[in-house]
């Protein structure tokens, strides 16, 4: 005699709105074969899926967001200027910081000699080439080589700014109408240490500018606001007639970086 299964699958519509599967609630009973072993069914799959879905959302995701790299990737995807830079073929979003400053103060112009410190990856170089229509002489200095092939009007020096401008090599580079710097130290997460390192870099930028910038020339550099900022700002005021602190809109809101613009370098007094 043939034995019929005692229970059959049943799928019902449920009015419970808080159900894991929405307005449908799956209730099922397994079919028991002749050997007495339980056969996996749709309800089992649903319960397993629901368990791992909740496990992933409530347990795994919070740990992923704690990872700095993952958090930075998510931030960049949502970042308007990051996406805009990709669309407009710039190598970094920092290009919009320079373009915003230049739109207000007109520091980049054709037929000028320009020194770009910390030039890599090269977004500021891309902007200056577009703005000057490759009619200026640009010298770039960075520890890293360029990520793209610069045109003939660009001289790229791969080296340390603390060494490149020393001695006869620095004299051979010549004088400039404008010095720009988007350099930042390798951050440690310790604010006092990072601020001091940023201030030290900016002091070097000013030291280079004092020797290699033409009278009435311009300097623009990035610095972290914090310990050491006031001293560097005071030093800038001693070298330039007009000094401004700028915070472009493209700077991230949580960042403490600002840009200091020094206009019209003072003519050094003759020492007689």
C-alpha cells in the first residue's frame, strides 16, 4: 500500500508588516520520505538566509566601517569633488582648491615662472598647464615621479625639497614669479605631532620663497591649523605685503587644513 505524505508545503499571505520577507510569510512543513529523513525545503532556505542577513548587517558591517581604508573608499565614492575630478580627467580632487583660489586672486597667468612643491600626483600641474596654455615655465619638485608625461615646458625634479635647493643646484634653478605648495606630512593621528610637521614643511616653503621668489612675487601653501600656525603666519607677514588665510569649499569639512596666500613679496632691504 502506498503511503501518502502527512504534510504538504503551504505558502500563505500574511498581514504582519514586520515579517522578514515583507507582506509574505512563508510557512512550510517538510515532506517526510519513506526513509524517515527530513528533506530541506523553502522555509529552511528562508530561515538560513534571514539569519545570515541579520548577522551580516548587525555584526559584520560595523566592523567594516571601523576600518579606515574602507571608510575612506566610501567617503570618496560619495564625495562630489572626487567624482567630478574623475569625470574631468584630473588625477586628484585637490585641483578644485587651486582653481577656486585662483578664480578669486588670479595668481596663475601665462608667461610666468612657477615652482610647484610637492607636485605629485599632479592635479595642480594639470590646472596650471590649462590656465597658462603651456606658455609658462614650470618646475615641479616631489619625492615621487609624475604619474603622467608632462609637456616640454615642465621640469620635474624627483627629490627632497630639503636637498634640491641647496648650493649651486638651487642657484641654477633660477627665480620664480609664484611658488605653490600642496604638501602635507605623513599623518600619525596625533594632532600635535601632525601640526608641528605641517608647520615645519611650511617654514621650508617660506625659506625657499625668500631666496627664489622675485620681488612682488606670490606664495601659496597648505598648513594645518594648530600648534605652529601662528608662528608660520607671522613669518609670512614679514615677507609679504598682503597675507590671507583661505578655506576653499572643496576642502573636506572635517579637515583642519587651510591655505595661506602671500601676495606682493616685499623687496629685501639693502644691507649696507
